[in-house]
C-alpha cells in the first residue's frame, strides 16, 4: 500500500470520528433544548375570573336561530363546555376556525363546543353562515365576554361538567387548544403550571440564549 493511500485512509477515519463526535454533541444539545422548552399553552391574561372559579351562569342568544343557550352551571349530559370568542373582523379568529372545528369533532364525546361574539346581530348571523358555523352555537352577547373577562381575541375558556372553569386564555394555535384540554385532564391551571410543579424549567421563546 502506497504512502498516499495510507494517509488518505487515516484522514478519512479522522473525518468519520470527528463527524461522529459532532453529531453526538448535536443530539445531546437537542435533548437539552427539548427538556428546557415547555409546550406552548394558552396564554393567560389578567382577569377577575380564574381557573377553579365557578363559571358565570347566564343565557345568550344564538346568532342564527335566536334561541337562548345556557352557559355555566352543571350539565345533565356531563360534558365540558368549550367557548371560543371570535369576531368577524379578526383575521386570526378566522384562521383558527378549522382548528376549532377539528378540536370540537375530535373531543365531541366529552365536549360541547360553542362560539361567542359581541358583534352586531346581523353581522354575527352573516358571519356564522359564511364561515359554515351553523353546527355550533354562536352566542351573540357582550355580557358573556365581560363575565369571562375577555379583553383580547382570539380567546377560549373551558368549563367542566360541574360548571367550574378549568382552563382559559388567548389561543393562537392548535397547541393552545390542546393545552386547555390537557390542563383540565391534569387538573392544573395551565400546562406551564404543571411543568413548574414537576420542576421542568420554562424558557421563553424570546430567550436570547436559544
């Protein structure tokens, strides 16, 4: 074997070993980041209504039928209630409607999903028809939003079958919707609360170290 061939083989092995070390280091770093970054939960905002409180009990008219729909209190069908606040002039709300439909369908065995708005009655009715939301009640009530402390959209609240608020906050993704369900299942205020109880460090997406 010539000296050139021998040197080439040695150089190739050095490269292979170096690449193996680099890949191992990258895998370890990915694992560290996965542990440090918490799941994205619904974004809590300041409100007089908190997780664990009894949900306000009231009735609001459905935009399409005009029939009153009750919110809060114990449900005879033992289902939880998801209320998703939207507005006809909210682009993000419209973007999340397919996500809302998907989540409502996937969790239909234990969940009653409904929408809410405080838009003009005719505008709300047209919005419900145009977005093909007639399968869900669209509660047209300003009082409902005030009672739940809704100040920004899109916003969602989850109320259990006994009328207790189990999760609430701003929602911008499917993960945010899922976090509401996970928080209720884990009996915690939020996914972040669960992780903190279990000593998982939470890192903001804006952390410069990432």
